[in-house]
């Protein structure tokens, strides 16, 4: 099991470098597999939109290829060149996965201009259909946490309160907040299981 990721001491004052995809990629390369969750949170939606457009609506394949991109990111993170934007690398992996899929299906590969990344804020059809189910599953998983765990998760991830403030509000040590957040995320992942 890889060591727990250090949470920024004070989320409100975390440097841009700590929050950047490049920071999380460096953590992933250092063996902290939990950093992949941060990359997925940042890039899953844009990659889904990109692949949906690239595959011209093959919704059943889009999610599978998106997961394949993140799996390759984890398996081949040591090949990532420092100084290169993480986004460019992930979109290259996605473009290659789409091209391989289209070749396997015997379809003509669309011209390179369709490789333009779409607006990451535009919802994909898959996202629109699946959003309600995901929200319900997350609500159910949150109910499985203790009231203290739930309070910390909501304060940190939803209200974006820094660890220091959460510790003050709940009259506990900052280390306790960090440990509880980590344990809560592990519990949520186990409850939710692999997402389709």
C-alpha cells in the first residue's frame, strides 16, 4: 500500500503548484497512487467530452476508453517527461486510444482537426444521463460515514474550508482532520466501488 498523500496544511492558502496537475503527476511518479484521484477529478470530464466527440457518439465505448487512459497514466507515469503539460500527455493518450479503437473497428480515422479538445465545461450526453445516478450513489455513501466523518468531508471538499479551520470548528488536531479525511475517502471508495 502506498503512503497516504499529504493534504495541504491549509487548503485556503495552498500554492497553485500544489494544486496543479503537474504537482499530482509528480506525486503519482513518486509512488503515491492516490494522486491519480486528483488527476481523474480534473480530467475525467474533458476526456469524456473529447472522446465522445472523437468517436462520434459511441457512448458505450467512451467511458471504457476514458478509464483506459487513466489506467495507462498509472501504468506508464514514469514515462511522463517533467516540464510537459499533463493535459497534453493525457489528451495524447486519449487520441491514441480512440485511433486504436477506430482502427480495430475498421473505420476511417477522422482528420486531425477533430483532435481539438472540447470545452471542458460542456456536459457530455453520458454525463447528463449518469449525473443523477452518481449523485444518489454519493448521497447514499455519505450516509454510511459517521457524523464526524461526514462533517469533515463536506467542510473540506464541498465548502472548501482549510484543514486548520475544520480542526478549530471541531475542536481537534489538524492531524486528526487529515487522517479522518483519508479514512473517509477510503470508505467512500469501498462503498461506491468501481464506477461504470
